[in-house]
C-alpha cells in the first residue's frame, strides 16, 4: 500500500508523518513498570537476604527486562504494523513449533512451559498470545459484506492448536486467554447473533467435556473448589488464597506503609513477587494504592480502545482490540484471584509481576499499538492506493 498526497493538499498532509507517539499509553506502561520494580523489591528483599543474596537482586534482574522492553516498544513502534499482516502465517508457524519443542525440556514444578537456558528461562506461551492475535486479525480483517462461517472456522482452528498445546503443558490460565481473545475479535469482526450463539454453545460443550472426561489435573480442580469454599484446607490447597486475601485486606484504606506488613515481611504469601504481586500493593499501600494501580490499567486499556477506533484499517483496529483484551483479561484474572473472586492461576499482572517473557511480550504489544497510532486514519487530502 502506498500513500500519495495531492499537490493541492493542505499543509496537514505533509505534517502527518510527524505524528507523535501515544504518550498516555507509554506513560501508563512505564508507570506500571516502575511501580512493579518497587513492589518486586519490597516483596522479595527479605527472602533474598535470608538466602544471603542482595536484597535488590530480583529488582535488578527485572530492570534488565524493563530496559529490553523499552527497546522493543521503540522497535515495534518503528515497524509498520501492516507489514506484520504479511508475516502472520510465518509467525504463527514458528509459534506452534516453539510450543511443541518446549516438551523436550525437563519439567519445572510439574509443568513443561519453559526453555531453560541456564542463565534465564523463556516461556513461549507468553509470546504465543501475540502471534495468535496477529493471525486471527489477518483472517478476520479480510474485506467481506459479512462474516462467513468459513472464516469463523479458520479462526477457530487458529485458536485451537496453540490452546491445546498450552493446555498440555499444563497452563489452564493462559489457554483461557485464547478463548477470550477469539470472542473479542469475532465481535469486532461483526459476528451475527446466530453465529455467536452457535460458537458459544460449542465452547460450552467443550468445557463440559473437559470436566466430564477428567482432563483437568487434580490441583486445577482444587483451585476451583477453593474459589467456592475459601476455608477448604486452609493450611494446604487453600493456603495461597487465604494468605492473599489476608494480605490485601490487612492494608485497609492507606496500607501499612512501604516495606511494612506481616504477610509480606514474613513471606506468608507464596510467589508474591510474581503471580501475587498485587498483594504487596494491597498490604503496603492499601485500598488507595490498589485503586491507583487499577486506574493506571484502566487508562492503558482505554488508550488501546481509542487506538482501535482511530486505526486506518480493519486489521489495525482488530489488533488494538485484541491487545486491549489481552491486558484486560490478565488484570481481571490476576487481581481477581488475589481477592478471591477468580481461581488461582499463573497469569502475571502486566508490567508489574517479575518475569522476562511476559514483560517482553507486553512490551511488544504496546509497540504494535503505538505503531497503529502513529499510522492512524489518513488526514483529508491523502490518497490511498492498495
């Protein structure tokens, strides 16, 4: 696609290439990352010191990912997002291969989710979300008067393959993102009420079959049971949820203060630097701190939806919608599990949980969204040739 400006076009046409980045989107992302560094330090310093390691070890490690993430945001902002549409099938194929090869690596804590390279671990399922999104958007963005069943079936197949591989790792939380992502993109592509009813019914049937045929692991079923009965085995399978709720609730309105709090300082909350990072916010900064963090995420998702509305084409709009849905799902499930309204899963809190793979993937998403914003709908006087 080439863009040409008429000789008599207004000055705004020549100025369009100097569109500025979405400062609000990037500012919200950086603010969350900085808050994450602070919370990671507060949640891990005591445990590290007990193991004779520097108190700032986890924070310094995360700072490397933050720096790499900023570079990725800049790189993907520079790349024209429309070029990714032509590479979607290649990216998707590479993603399926990477999800398959991970089973050749030894299990870590009973799961095969990571490539273990010694000095760091890479989790391909994190990047598979963006790869699947690119492919779904490319399929559903094809021009048509209405959304045909053929394209819906293609989208379902694109989603099912990586979802099945991730389910086998096992990683139920990440697998559910694909279902949510598919629903959002089908809605954005204009699915009819009848089609939506059929697809929803098929999804419900698959969910029932998973339970009926005992495909869920025992610990996954335990997490669902604990959700409906928080007092179930409080020193065993209910320990994580119980300690998480205690930590968040103990912060009350303004929190116990930075680096204060029994749940955090005595390491009562498992995986507090990663999956349960929001408990550190709740206990130390209280309801006020929690609301500020949630508000930052709301701003981020709002900007992504604004970008979707301003996108110059259907592909860009679907991409931005999909990125917004990925962030929204992560925030809802992660914060929801810390306060007992969602089952405990391994989904990280975007930009705040410690971990390289998730941070880098979220950075790629922000870069792509910023690329869509920089190349948003043409100004009057611009002529588009396909």
